[in-house]
C-alpha cells in the first residue's frame, strides 16, 4: 500500500511538473503561400526582467557551412501579453533584441521560403517544406524549454503534417527542447503515408509527389528491404525517441535535389518531373540517409556534439561519417535486390579511379579534406577557388577507403569484415551515445582486427594520403580493376564550347596536358590540333586528337586578354580505370564476393 501511494504521488508530481512547464509556443499560417510566405508567431513567456535576445540560426544540422537564414525574415514586430508594442533593435544581422516586456513577448514575422531542400525551406500552394533553422527564430537562454508548434492549415488543401516531433493533436507538435526542434524538419502537403512496424518501432514514409497507390506501395516495399538490410548489419534498430522514424520525401519539379539526415527522420528531396514514374527515385539517397540514423546521428563525431547553430561546424571525421555511409549506400541496394550485384560492382571503379588520380591528395589527407566542409558543403562565395586541384569530396574519398577497409578485412579470410567493425563501433560509441574521435576509430579497429592492421590502415590512408592496392584487393574479391584503354589519347580536360569558342569549365588540373602547357580557365580556346572550335560539333574535344598517340605534341590556339597565341600541348594517356564482374575469378574470390554482396 505504501508503495502504491508513493507511486501515485510520484506520478502526480511528474504530471504537475509537465503541466507547469513553460513552452516556447509557435503558430504558423500559410495565407500567402502562393507567394512563398508564411506568417509565424512565437510566444516566449515567464521571462526574466531583461532584454530578450531572439536569434535566427546560421547553420543547419547535417550541413557544415554557414547559411544566412535571417535574410528571409521581415515584417518583424513584438508585443507584450496585453498587446502593447515593444521596441525591437538589431545588434547584428541575425538577432533582434526585445526590451520593456512584462514577462511575455509575442514575436511575429514573415518568412519567405522558396527552396525546398535539405537545408532551406520552400512554401507554395502545394506544400510547406520546413527545415527548422531556416524557418523559426529562437531565444537565447531559453533553449532548455520544450517547444510546441501549431499549424493553421489552409482550408480545403488536404494537407497533412509529417515530422519527427511528437503529435499532441489539433495540428500541434512538440519537441523536448530547442535543440531537438532545430533537428526536426517538417513536410506539410497532401501526402502519401505508409508505415510498417519493425521490432516494435514504426518506419514511416511521408511522400509528396504525384503517384498511384500501387507505385507508392512498391516504392515503400523497396525502402523497407533496404531498412532491413541495414538493421542486419547492426543487429538492431536505434531506439527512436518517439518509437518511429520518418522518411520525409518530397519529389516535385521545383524541389532542390538533396538528402539530409536527422535524429529520427530524414529529408529526401528530388526535382522529379511530374510525369516521370516514381520508380526508384532517390533510392540511393534514401539508403544513405537512413544509414545515418546509426552513423552520424548516434555514432557521432565529438566535433559535432553539440551542433553549433550560430557558426560553421568543422569535423575531421567526415570521411567516416559521410564517406563510409556513402560506401554502404549502394551496397545495401545490391543486398536488398534494388539493384543487381553486377550493377553495383561495375559502378565502383569510377570513384576509386577519381580518388587515385586526383591531385588533391598531394595537399590534404582525409581528415584535412573533412575540415574543408565549411567551405564546400553548399557554402556560398563569389571569389574563385582552386578546389578542382586541392579538394576531394570526403564523401567520395571516404567511400573508397571504406571499400578498401572492407576488402582488406575480408581478404584476410578470418571472418572479419566492415559490417562487424561498424557494429563494434555502434556498440561502443553509437548505442551508448559516446562521441568519438579519429583516434577512437583507430582504437576500435585495433580491438577488432589487431594493432598491426589498425596502425597500418590509419597510418597510411587516414593520417597520410597513400592509396591501397585496389587492383590486388579487387582481384581477391572477384572483381577486375583495370584501365580499359591504357593507350587512349586524352587532354584530360572538360572544355565547353559556346559560339565557337572553348573554355575550361574549371581550373586546369595539375599535371594534365593543358595545365603543363600553361592554359587556364580564363583563356579562350580557338582551335585544337588544327581544327577550329567554331566548326566543332562533337561532345568531347578528345575527339579532335583521336588519331594521335600519348606523347604526341599538338598546337592549341588560344586568346588571352585580346592576344592570340599558340601553345604546344603534349597529349597524355588515359588513366581512367573501371571495375567489372570477373567471370573467371577463382573459387576463393567468388566465395568472398558472394559473402560481401549477399542479403543478410
């Protein structure tokens, strides 16, 4: 009886605590959605007697560069609890200071939003695609408070709200604090909704696109096959905060192709034409982003914990967080049957060849490439850069290192593989949510595969920029990796021809024929090997040297700042390597290949 009374008392206290909590309360209306506007009101109550600092974020979860979201906020006003106007001042471009309040501030503004993607927001007559940092202001020192947001949906629009926030009824949703709110994107539209319960948790699809029920059913079936293959690697799903995970998928012509992971949901966005069948639209992105619910959201770099909404976010671990996720993106599609194993294998070589041949490895290792995310991750600037020579995407770089690590483990023939290493990292860092550093990843690999192996892999390929012996590794996995045209002549340059004049589309790449000849992006290319580009009708300028051999010297006529000149250019041999299914692989290689690619 005493235990019952105590339990009743505690429940009562907890309930009273919840009821007494002060919420930051938002209300959103879409009356002028045809012009991409929303009216937003937020009420901050129970305030101390001091200036309220209202902020707009400058960065967004999963995006590492700075974005100036405040530029799309206007018609700002503030009132107290009685409706009296309050003075609003601007100490900087991202903040509004409100003073003279009576403990309550009603802060109202108009938001313009016309880019539906993973980072920005988009509003029109068909939907409201709301990335939270791009949509909602917040207040300094009130981030610990729970958040409620109510949507006044347009009459007759048949809009439904999908989000990882908790549904508390009446189109009102709740988040445990501002940090969680900022990580909770929202899609509001006439949605196709599907869900399946897996291990007691809901996996939901909220899809905004024209499609038949049969198309959506087939699409969701493919998604769930991938979900189950990913779960098989880790042995379990993450414990989603409200027992559900939601794919927020928006495939509309005016959407911006993107994918962005969040703790219990993801935005997957495509500019799919209205008349194109749903098919496998963005299925690779669906696979990539779902894997992030383990790798990044819970297996999380120390550098990103907590995420800073007021500045760029830099992490040296993105080669693992994004890159290893990229390695698994299509591997899960192959294992689930969404693509064939042979299609998967034949698509590996391009990325490996690109990283091997990229000059950027002379400048930065994978850690340092990751550090460059604030400059390249949808970052905006108007001055030219030299990224074509110094940068390799940590997505691609990390993906080919993940591939190499997987093949290296598998070819030791002692039962090791990348799947089980990822599971080990999950159990030691992800599930207990202990953030990791690069050295932690090395330590976990040492525990899993031994000190010598871990020291060599990290020493050569992570802390330095060496490349694994892919040809040998692929051969042991039943895959051919070779240059199909080793004597093919090339200028190794992408030249765009407009109005009979050619120009490089990016800086000349270090070591290529045009770079060595002193030709740059600003130069106008008039003729190649005696053929005027004013008469050129082909697709690639390499067609103009088809009869030449590597080592031959040709003339390239250019115009630089009004002066014509002729450059001597030495033709190079193609270095592009490709992968293909080895039909003649020995039995050991075939067995490894089968274990690697088969469904779990």
